[in-house]
């Protein structure tokens, strides 16, 4: 065990680890341990500092492996990418060209390609310099090697795979045939920040809390069954959202960000931002902005310049193409938006209140 892991182990062992207003200290214990192991394994550690739109929940640490051998990005390349990869492109553009967030997320494909190609040489140079010394594609951590953290959040093995998109694998994770509790996380190992690890481990913690008490895993929850289907993920990957809630796409995107599982993980990131421990400044403000927009949401504001028949036709196409049971309950788009107005108004108030209360939580931090 490294010196840093030993310090963390002693520190968290002295704390009474529990959730305070949704902030999980157990999650931070494991996130620090896992990050330390990744650092040691990879020798050279890259923590990308960007703040893109919230992606499919899960991806704040994308790498651009498919561009390694390319001189320039094309529109065809961009259109073939998943949402994680597109967010990474936009993050580089925002950082390099010093553009505002609102400007970048509204770029047309050809505009994004043009701006990105101005920095691709720089990106390729950085990518070469950040290559790990080792060739590991998977890191396995024995949870029992860290008894204090294990006692509060009992994972026998952590399997961190160098795969994209970044996600907590809720299908494979859980009790295995041999009785061990194993958590599987896909994550770019050479760019896995604490922000990313805390987010994904929060999902794992929520699932463990259920299964360790004999309850069904989160994949069997009503929300996952009714909303978070594979087709819902496909929709998110192929459509741009935003927090303005003035388009049908942005409304559907807000369903993802504000879902019970995701909002809990995003609040962890908001806490770190408010208390100076995040590589994503203004994250809490963005989350609060979404909450405020949801609390004030009106059905009539969605695509207000679009003829009603056209909007209804688009909605019919969405529920036909994408198997999302919650949405298919509403054949009429305006019935869906009225339902959404009631749901968002209540959930938005909750998000704003939760973010504001995070300011009063103080966690003594270890002296590392």
C-alpha cells in the first residue's frame, strides 16, 4: 500500500462514514484509493480540465483514440461519434478558443469541425506525451486490502477497465456466483479524474446499498425500467440537449440529468465545486441553473415557434423509434408536456434546494 493510501486509510478509518444530505464520504474514500492505484499504475496521470454539458451520465473523461491516425476531423467523423466523444470535442474547443459554454453547445457540425481542426495538432502532441508507461487495460483492486473503507462500503473487487463510454456497469456489478461483491466501472484510465470516479462510484454505492440489504438492484427499479432503457441512451447519444428547456430535445435531456440516480451523482460533483475540490468550476451553478429552469418550466415554452402539428409529428416519430415506456404513455405531445411541467416544477425546486444546502456541509479533508 502506498503512503498516500495509508494516510487515507487512517483518515477515513477515524471518520464515522455516512451520508450527510446525500454526500457520501464512503464514496470519497474509495475514489481516493482507486485514483491513487491508477496514479501508481500509470505513472503519468492526466486529469483533463474541462466542463462540457452533462453527458450520458457518466462521461467526463473521454479520450479520442479514433483520431490517433487522422490528420483532421471530418463532419462524417463527428456524426459517427457517440455523445461522450462529441462532448470531449466541444470541451477542447471551449478551452482552446476561450469560447463561452452557451456558444459551444450550439455549434453546427461544420463549425465544430473547423474549430477543432485548428487544435488537432496540439491534441495529438499532448496525446503522445500522456501515453502511460504501462499497457494495462484493466486494473483490479482487492477491496479487503483497505479494511477501513471496506468496512463501510464492502466491495470485494473493483474492476476498472480502460473502455468508453465512461459508466458504472449496473448489469455486471453486484454479487457474483462465488459470493463476492464486484463493481465494474469503464473509464479512461489515463484521464480518470476524482470528479469522474466519485460520480461513477456514487452509482455503485447506491446499488450496493440496495443489494447488500437484500433489495433488488437499481437496474430493476421503476425508473430504470420506465425511462433509462437502451433506446433512451441511444436518444441521448444522438441528440443535443442543453439546460434552457425550450426544445423537445432539451426537455428529454433534462429527464436524464434530473433522474433519481443521476442527480444524486451530480450533487457529489456540485459539493466538490462549492468547496473548492473540483476540476470543474461553476459545476454547481450549472446544476442549480437546470433546477431553476425546471422549477419555472412551462409546457408552452417548448418549440414555441414550431407549428403544433409539426411538433406532434416529431413526438410521434420519437415514441415510435425509441422504446421508452414512460414516453410511450403519452400519444399526444402536449399531454406529455403538461405532465412534464408538473413533474419538472416539483423536481426543479428539489434540485435548487439540494444544491443550496450543499454550501453548509463541511467535510474535514486529509492533509495529503
